[in-house]
């Protein structure tokens, strides 16, 4: 018997050694002492092997009860995504020694914590295609706001910031709050068919623009042409900043670094972190190496100790970073170790192949949902010419808000009515489909659309 599964601790070599220790060469030899008349030679009626996600879904079906909120069905995204998290991640992350971890000022006492953060930085930098990553921020919105402040320090003397109108409205609120009294003129780039207008960007750019901020996939689910936007931005010596709230998309899309980003930020909640009613999450922050001295937050580095052994320590971060507010590049340096550790374990367990497979499932299921929802005749795609990842906007024949309320009464959250962010947008519904949604779930949403919209 050979079982290949990346979550099982024993390898084929381990099994050979165990059998050898028992004085046999195979499992069959080990069972020789069991009389043949009491052996079961058939096939257990357990059905084919199932994934953890399938088993969880089956158990919830058996335990249907109105008290269990997990029996509800949600197609809500808008910056917080319902992704699968293996149970092993919870068990490892919630070990007692991690619960009170703090900023590791004393490296000789904190090698485990520092190594975990170093691995976190390494994976985040690789995903974003950037040269350096810090050891996390509060969430994606604060990471983006800190990127704007970093751009101010790099491009001193410039006082304008251009932001795409497709950036998440709540991220824009945080950004506006940060910049309220810093003398920065904030201008918004109009959209064209759901994506940032390249021609509008060209007309808005001038020598006093410090940076341009783009989100991709954007708030409406559309994938931006980052390379073209970057080329136009660089022509005016402005920094190009990319925000990626749905970081799972980086498994199938070109990385911000490959598209010319100077600073790239994101939200790490997609890496197995529970939705938890909106937090706590983990902000991702990456940069070109040439700007590392202006990068906010903590940075862990690898070195060797006096005995030549590999070791880890905080680097390029002075005590002013944490104490003297007027000298700090950022005061958002409080501990996010636990959530960063959670994301690190999840990424490690997924591996490159699992990460890519998960992204492909999101993409494929969202495309199926687009097709079947449009076929109901009750809605159409608002931006049919745009490519998307796992989120898209449908335009209902009637009120999206009313449809969402009717569906909620039946235990279904069909998406986010865009009237929540723009009172004049009464028909737009932002729908998100992740790997946790089955074909039956999507078909059920389509039937609701037929019946209630």
C-alpha cells in the first residue's frame, strides 16, 4: 500500500524502514499471521477519496441546522475572500508559543519567530515579483496608505498623487485620511469600460505627480493593463504603485514587479486567514531594493553568528522606527506576527502547484458563474470585454439591493450591491466565486436570480 499525500508525515522511505524493523519486507508479509478466513478481501463501501473541502461540505450537509452560520451560502468578496484553509494550519498556528509573540528585539531569544518572518518576506517578495518585502502591516488598506507616504519621501518636492477610480472605495477612505493634512493633492483617474483609462492618465500626469496608484484585479474585478499604465507613469518620473487585495490572483497573473511596479502592496487574508467579520488581517508590502531605506515596517534579514551559523535578525530598522514618532518612516510596526505566521504556514502547505491549482479553480468557476447567470435573462455582464479573476459585476434588470435582501432572507448572500458604495448605482451586483463554491452552489444562485430578480 502506498499513499501519496503531502500532509502525511511518513514518506515511502519511512515505511520501508518501519517494515524492516519488524523483520518483514512488505505489508503483506506483516499480515501473514492473520488467518485468511477472517480477512476482508472486498472493497470498503467508503466511496472514492475526498478532499478536506469535500468532507467538510458533506459533514455540514449532515448537520444542517439554522444555528450553524456556515450552512449559509455567500458570494461576497469586495476585498475579503472565502478561501479554503486546511485544518492543519489552524492547529499549527494556534500553538501556545505563538499567541504572545512580540516584535523580536532580542534575536538570540527569537530565532524561531525571526525565521518565520524571514520566510514570510521571501514568499511575499517572490509572489509580487519584487526585490524586498517587509514583515507585514495591519491590512491591505494601511499598506497602500503607507506606500503613498513612502512615495512622498522618495519624490520630495512633488505634491500630487493620482489614484485610479477602480481602487477599493474603503482603501481610498483610508488613504484620504492619511493624507488629509500633508498638503497632497489627490486626483482620481476616470475609468473606461471598468478599467483605468490610459488616455485620462496621460492627460492628468505632470511633473508634480509623485506617484500613480492602480489596483489589479480592481474593485470591479477587472484586470488592469499594468504594463501600459506603468510605461506612461514612468515617462513622467512618477512612482508606479500597485495594490492587490486578492493576492491569490498572482498565481495566474503577471506579477506587479514584472509589470514595472516600484512599490506593490496587498492583502494577505486570501492566504487561509479567516474572514472573522473583517479582521484581523495582514498587510503585504514590497518594494524595489533601491527604496528599501524608505520602506516602512519591520524587515528581517539573514546573517551568520559568531560561530558561522545561519541566524536571523531585524535589520535596517532603528529604534526610532518604534519610539521617536517624528523620526520614524512608519508607526504601524506593532505585532502582526501571528497572522503573518498563519499566512506563511498556509503558503507552505499549498506549495507552488497547490497555489496555482487553487487560482485556476477560482478563475474557472467564476467564468462558469458568468455564463450561467447571464443565461437567466435577469442580468448581464457590466464589463463584458474585460478579463477577470474570481470577481465580476452583473447588472440586474431591477434593484440589486432588493434582490440581495430577498436572497439574504433565504440564507444566501448573492454578492455586494454596489449601491452600498455609490447610491446612484442601483443595478450593479459584485459577485465573487472562490474554490469553495460548487457547481450546485452556483446553479442555486442562478435559480435565485430567476425567481427573485
